[in-house]
């Protein structure tokens, strides 16, 4: 069996499969493997299936068909409690909207996954995670006292604190200005160089090109899979060709 942390085989997600008038195939028989230490962008236009795939990879939803194995375990065989434990232990989530609790300090927000897991030395580990993202001096601040970039760094520290198998990032720079977004991407690149496996869902071609590999989706399927820079160039050429065919508005 593959030692890769993420293995997807002939996976589909179909909403309302028993009602033809409502049936929607969001993910359509896709297969891929993500090796440990990779950085992968999942990109495509709105409605292409990115969000549905994200929910499955994050163990927030189950596929209708096919298999998803996380660290060698088929998630479809897990109970609700087991899925919650897997999310806490193996997956670090980084969201566009940060999802920080407003009345808790940065350190307390980072500490939460450890408290849920029932581990010891939670505060010490939270402070070390904040130090890792360059916020060792902001642990006592609540989110309202932090900039957007600092909030996202706290969210990344929270994602890292349980030492997960993968960091699953959902448009992590979408709520940030260009400069701050670039700083967050640079932090993610550093973490990847240190061994973190990163999967980033995005529609932004510039963000996607900052990673090493890309899966380009359309209509629930993977259109291309390869080096991110090459796939982004291919998409840009295609968009330019379509624009030239349409002519001026």
C-alpha cells in the first residue's frame, strides 16, 4: 500500500443521487496521490468541484463513490468520532476568513486543537507554534488587536500545533492585500521546505504558481496535473486565446 498521506481513487461526489431533477455531479471519478512534503494547488473556476473535493480531503464530507485514504486509512470506514480525531490529528486547516475566536488571545486560539486532543503542555506548544510563524510577541493579543496578516499567521500556527500530516489551505490569501498575501505565501513556502505537506485550494493563478504542483479542475474532473508553473502558463495562454477570439467588448 502507498505510504503517501493522501490517496484518491476514482472518487466522485454526487448530490441528490436518487433525484434526477436535482442530481449534481460535483466531483467526477478523479484519482491522484499526494506525496509527503509536496505543495499542491487545486485550482479552477467557481463551480468546478474544488469546494466539494476540499470537504472530502478535510474529512468534513464523504465521497459518494470511490476511495479516499488518509495516512493509509479509508475514511469511509471511520465513525464520526474517528473522523473528528483524524481531523484534529492529521489535518491542519487554514481558512480565508481565519476562523479565530474573537474573545480568545492568539495563544489560546492556537491552543484549542491541543485541548480537544487532550494532550499535555498545551500552552508551551502553542507559544512554540506562534514563534514558528514569527508571532512570539503577539500571544497575549486578541484577534481585534492583530492585522490581517497576523491573524492568518495565528491561523497557520493553530494548524501546525498538532503536527498534522497535511496543511489544507482554503484561499489563504483571499482576504489579504497583495503584500500581506505574499508574506503568508512565503511563510507557507518556508514551512513546506521544512517538510510540511501543503494542499491549497485556490482560483488565483498567481497563488497557484507559487506552489510546485497543480491539479486543474473543470466540471468535476482533473483537466491537468503537473508542475504548477507550466499548468498556470497553459491556462493563461488559453484565456488569452479565448479573449482574442471574442474580440473587444
